[in-house]
């Protein structure tokens, strides 16, 4: 049976973004204390009063949230306030006070549970649910978007968030094309598979046009020194973060990361790209962990595609008459590899080079590769290996001829 995007709350037009722009404010005035605190976030961070202000918040009842859109908005607001609380003072919370106050911890935990997320800032809260249209009747494109929430109030940060969202928009056509590709392979419909792969390749090319736009308005120094610290999770806190009135354990959740993009993960599993532990064999545990930072419905779609994935085995089983399909498949994989090339370049400029400038690393390139991302992984070895594994997924004619036929694979499932 064919997968339904609607069943997972996905759109063939907006992909993993909501089908309508996110709420700009919670409609129930009961939640005004949250919204008002977010309104004053930049000023509170500037005068180092954020913790004192947040400690005055009332403990609000999340059962008054009505719709998925309201839960998404609440998650965004509570995540921004929580990360401002932890990272917004001159010194981050010390081991003795690494506690998120109950007025944030309790509702954030409940809202996160409802959405199938960890209670920490993630790709969904900074990109998928964090934009508005400048002209509400205008197109859903980068020139007509700005971020709903930022930590710094800088144009650079807004640009960072909306370029990330624009990549998701560019990749939206991949979702119905992947669903149709799975169906066409199952039905042995080569012409339909060809059309699906052409759509995926075109969408990936647009994603590759959007990603380098990050360079246009995001200053590397502003990103590294002013924006990036707020995106971090709790892994650098010695005992993790305790969610007051929820439990007594310290939680070491990862922060927001591009590895939490369900779009890229779905493309990987649909095209048969396999990622191993960095420098080792076996599944990449970091990537699997990042799935838990995807909204529950998105993660369910990813798992459904993974269970049904059949495109690469089909391509491997084609005879010489299927060379056009092999070419198209390889073209899709190549575009995904180019996307990862560009991501490596961006991380090199915005993270590794900035760290080296500040003498946080030694002068040797090998040492520079040990920079940790906001999700806690050693960023450059991880990204380069993921890029190489993508490239190695391409199918050569020699490899194709040495593999079992499509029918052999299907009967052996």
C-alpha cells in the first residue's frame, strides 16, 4: 500500500514545513507570559536579566493548547526561552545550578512529549516552525521570509534560520516523488520511476542552489560567537540539565543540528545511502540518535520509507536496457553528494576556521577536525565520511552486473 504524506502531516508543496505558515503568537491570552518574555528576549539577554525574569514566570497548564500548530508554537517559545536561560548569562549555569526552572521545564517536557520530541532546541524549532511571510499573500520563498524568533536580534541569525527553511522548501517535491518511486518499483513501472527520479534530481539541484546563499548575509564571526552558543544542547554541562519538577536526573540532550533534518535522512534511506560509525563499521549511532530530535510524525514517515526502500536494489538488478535509470539514479546520488560538499565548506568557514582563529584549537588541520558540532559530534570527520559514503552509493555497471537481480532481491526479502 502506498504511503500517504497526509497521514504523517506532510505536504507535497511545503514538505516537512507546515502547510500553512506557523503561528506568530499563541491565540489564548493565558499564554501571554511566555509570549511577552520572548518579545523581550533580546533586551533581557543584553542586560543579563534573563534568568531573573524567567524565574518569575508562572507555571502554565499546557492542556489549554488546542491544535498541533499551537503545540508547535509553544515548543518554539519554550525552547528559545530555555536556551536563553542556560546560555544567556556571561557564564553558563554552573554544576550546582544546572536546573531548568519548573515554569519552563514542566510545560516544555509536556509539549515535547505531545510532539514526539526531546525537550531541547532542534531543527524543527529553529527552521521548520520559525518563519513568517513578509507579504502574507506572497510566495513561500527566501525573499519573502524572515524568522519569527532569534536569540540575537541580528539579521544574520534570521538569515541563518530562513535559509535553512528554504532548503526544506526546495526539497519538498522529493517527498511525493519518493513515495511514487517506491510504488513504481513495487509495480515494476520503469517509466514512472524515471519520472520520480527526475523530480528528485531537480529538487536536489534547487537545494544545492539554496544552501550557498548562507554566505550572502551570515557573517562567520557573528555566527560562531553570537548565534552558535545558543544552539548548543546540554552535552557540555558536566552533569547535564535537570528539568525541575519533572525528574532528578541530568539530561545531556544534543542541541540543534542539520543532522536532524528529516528531509536529508529520507533522501538517504530512499536512495540506499548507508552511513557507518565514523571511522568504524556498524550503523552510525549519532545519526540514529538525531532521529529522536525529529518530530514524531516525521520520524514515523522516515521509518516507513526506510522499511519500504527498494530503489537501489531495483537499480542494481537492471540489465543493460536500464542504463538510463542507472544514470538518473546516480545523478540523484551525485546531487546529494554535492549538497554534502557544500555543507562541509560551510562548516569549515563558519565553525572550524573561526575556532582556529580564536586559538581554541592547535594549528594542525587534523586537530581542527576535532571541533564539536552543536549536537556534540566531532564535526568534520563526520561530515566528510557522510559525504564519501554518499558518493560510494553510486552504481557502476560492473557493480550492477555482480549483484543479484531485482527478482532475486525481492524474493529474498
